[in-house]
């Protein structure tokens, strides 16, 4: 019998599928991951990092009024123009150097949360700033 959170992840994936597939997903949300590349010789400068793009199923909206002025993990606080992005589970995780693109425009990830925080991931929540 599948685990509750595995089933919940499947429900989230169905709900956040594009509207053309019967879901509520909006636009294009892409996770852009950067991986450092070691130089071929130690005295040479490091080449540019490689870029990996992961298409995500999700939706973006403004942050709720209750989140405005909430402190962020790395300092600062959430402002009214920030966005909340929720996405379906995806392979891999999120690194501090990663960024999101919403409809092709890069945004800065301010905070990221797995749902639930431990165990099988059913969804991801991001707070981002353009």
C-alpha cells in the first residue's frame, strides 16, 4: 500500500499540471541549477559553471498579507511584492546557488520549504523576489 505522502505527492502533481492537461498549473516554472566545473589545470581559471534546467509543475501568486514582514532565514524580511510558488515533487533538491524562472524571467529564491519537512516530499514551497 502506498504511503500517504507518496499519494499526496501524486495528487499535487495532478493538481499542478498545466491547465491544458486538466490541472491548475500556471505558466512556466523552471529550476535552474548551476554546477561548478573544475579547471583542467590548477593554474587555469575555473570555467563557467554548467547549467541544468528542470521544468516544474506549479503555480505562483503574491504572498499572503500574513507573511509580509516575516523574517527570512538569511536576513531581511518578506515584502508585499514577493511571490509564493508551490510546485509538485521533483527529483533532486534545491541548492543555495539555484534560481527559479517564472515565464522565462529569473527570480531570486528567498526561502524554500519541503512539504513535509522530513520524509517523502509531497510539494515544495518557495518565496521568491523578482
